C-alpha cells in the first residue's frame, strides 16, 4: 500500500479554490491517467461521516497526468473558519487509491 503524498491547503471562505495535480513517476515522467476518475472532500475530522465540502475533479490533460479539482465559491462560503482535513482519491477501473491528503486551513473572509 502506497502512502499518499501530503499537500496542505489554505482557503479563504467564499473564494473559489483550484488545485491542479500533475502525476509523474519517480523520474518526473508524466503518468497517463486517461480513463481514471478523481474525488476530493473536506471533513472536520478524518473519521466523521459528514462531508463539509466536495471538490469537482476533472482530468484536464489525461496523457500528461493532470487533474484539476475545484471547490466552488458557493461551497467554500458555507465553511466556518478553522481547520479541516482533505484528500484526493483516484478510481482506476475500480481500484481506489488515496494519492494526496493533508490539512486545510479556512480563513475568514471580509467581503461577502
């Protein structure tokens, strides 16, 4: 079992957050992710059932291993400032793997 890479995020409540992930092998050669799907969520604790927010993930350059995950401004506006956890999971023909995980800091916004 592979250990996911760590990527912490800082989000300002009410802003659109875009995370672009480029998959590559140990020699930095892009990995084709054509046909794979991705899911990313935020939760207040890793084990809680309630999803605080979900990213919309799309393969944006499958041959070069690029996936883009977007948290809409309307969704981030519903988050309370504080600390959360997130991860990014890959579905490769039914094989589910967590490839990134980390902490999320949500900052308060002023302009609404």
